[in-house]
C-alpha cells in the first residue's frame, strides 16, 4: 500500500509545494565554475546546508549535498588558480550524459538541448531548458528544485504510511513542460541511488538495480514531481 498510495497521492492536481524555506546564503542561486566544471548553476536551498547544482551545458543535475561551497578564486578572494569546490556530504549524484530523450509520433529524435537561464519568482528559482527538435520546434521545460521536510508535505498518518521520519531531508524536483505538442513526449533520466525513499508521479523504465528511471512529460502530463528523501548524516566533511 505504501508506495502505491504515494503514487496516487502525488498524482492529484491538489499537490502543493511547501512555503520556501530560509535560504543558505544571499544570493542563494549563482553561476560559477564548480569542481572544475564550467557553467554550473548552484542552489543554496536551505539554512540547514542542503545544496544542489546543475550543469548548464548538458541540462543535467550534478549533485545534492549537505555542507557548503568553498568560494575561492580571483572573483571571490583574489587568489589565482583555485576555483569553487563542493564541501560536505554528498547525498545524490546525477548523470553526465544521456539525460534527455524526445519522441515525436512515438519515434526517438535527436533534440538539441539549450540552457535558457533561471527565473527568480515567489521566493523560488526555476531553471529554463529548451529542447530544439529537428523540425525547428522549441520545447521549453522548467524545473524548480526545492528543500522540504516530510511534516511540511504530509500529515502524520501519511508520513507513517510512506515510511518517512520527520527528521528526513527532502529534495523536491518539480517539472513542467510549456505548451507541449500532442505528438511530442519528453523523458528525463533521473537517479535515486543514496535515497531512503522516493515518491514520484510518473516514472517509466525504472531500473531497481541501477536505481534510476525516466520521468515523462507530454501534452497529457505537462507536470511531474519527484520527491527524494535522505537520512541526515551526522558528520559533514
């Protein structure tokens, strides 16, 4: 019952994100070279030290961690050579390639991914992705990452049903495709290795061994939500 109940609950359109938390810094979203990777977008999601980062070149999720970012380099402290690096405990890592699949009329096509920046609104930040189809059509996908806790999302009974604890950390990834044509379906590869629990509206081709699957967006399912839960780790390196 537990997982099926979660899927039924999250498929309801009444699902609402919690209020934005207190952020970890100001500005809490910024671009930089991170871990020697150029064109990264970094989110200081919460004052509890939960961060995540995305690669703007590949439109891919890089990682989620608890800790900080060591901001060093000529832009930050006038030092030459060093660049910003992740500091802390890693919870989740994404994929460097093969992140997006696009189908037109049921057949896979080669779409060109382009980063459209990010949009600050209502205390949140939304990433803008563009997938350019071979016929020239531009499909826009939006992703909003957020930090939350089970008690901000569910009742006590639901927390028990989903085998969660109030001390759990939650990375909430919310997706929306804008005016998707009826003949187009988009699939995004996501991983959940290292999580204690996941709740998702729609996932296809899930591989329990690799702990990954594909989130689906289309004209009939323009939105999709993925909630990833982690057990707090007592020590942050």
